C-alpha cells in the first residue's frame, strides 16, 4: 500500500468520513468526481449571495442547507433559457435560495425578461394531499417555514424584473400575464399542487425549456415522483433522475 493511501485511511479512521474528498451534502456524497463547479468564481459568488440572504429565513434550522449542486443544476437550466424565448418561473420559492443564486449568476437585473416567483411565502398551504404529504406539510411548517415575505422582498430588491406573486398555486396564476416560459423550477411539496400548476402552464413552456423538479427523487416524495412520471409519459416526455434528488425535463 502506498504511503499516500495509508495516510488517507489513517485520517479516515481517526476523523471519519468528513475527511474524504468530494462533495458531501444534501443527502449524498460523491467520490472520484470533478466538483470544480463549487469553486468557479461566478457560481461561488452567486451562492454566497443567496446563502447570506437566506440566513434569517432558515433560522429554525440554525443553518442554510448546502444545496449547491441543486443550485448548480438550476443555473445550468437558466443559462440555457437565455437562448430561448420566454420568461423565468419558479413555483415554490420560500426566501429564494435557488432563485437568488440564479439571479446573481445571470445578473438577471440586466436581462429583458421577467422572473415570476410564486409562493405563499409562509409555508406549505393545507389542501388536497395524501396523509403522508399532510404529515410532511405539518412537519415542515413547524420545523422550517414561517412568514418570509419581507425577507424575500429584500432579497430580490436588486432585481426589479423579479416579480413576487403571493398566494397558493394554481389560483395565484390567475391574472398573471405569462406568455411563454423558458425556465421553470417546481418545488411545491405536494403532487396535487404540482399537477394542477403544470397543467395550467404546460402549453406556455417553450420547446427546449428545462423544467427542474426539486422534490422528484427524494424519499417521502413518492407521490410527486409517480405524478411526474405519469405526466411526462402522457406528454411524450422523459424525466432524468439526478443524484441531487431533483428531476429534470427538457421539453421536446
């Protein structure tokens, strides 16, 4: 055994898996993979901006979750959207951890698009859902969410073309003038909400647009997983499962 490998194993025995190389956060670990995206200056600055703006919104948890790989996925999808016609839309924002990263990464205030940000801004609303989803809703509202609308307004103040739409989906879509959608992020934590919302806007999503599904491959979100698989099949699409727990559809 080489000395370098021996030192690595000894370090692991003494200090645990925190000493291993790679990315370890958000419920998964990588090894022997290139994760340079984390340190790319433009992305790192965008993430730091979003992380700082979300500290107060995550005070119940005591820390902002490290979802950088999820944010990287969103930045990739949003960058592609610049080559398409249409606005940006996020269903499920909270205080904007992912969408703030996207806005800073793209310098969104200089772009002639709207970023429509839909949320109650006070947690997951009660409504049609399974017993498991209802349990999850109560757990998350108790342990994470509270009224963050003022925080969100402050966070997106540097981007005058980012529009906060407060209310429960899909009803909050009423009267909002979105003609075409080039980027869509979905994180509503309940299959019925996501199904009703995508059905309202599917025809506005332009071909080639990426739809990022935040909850798709997480345990305890099986109802959403099944719903999106069925929706994709019914519309001639396919969902890519990502190790982040996200799902990705590129509309064909």
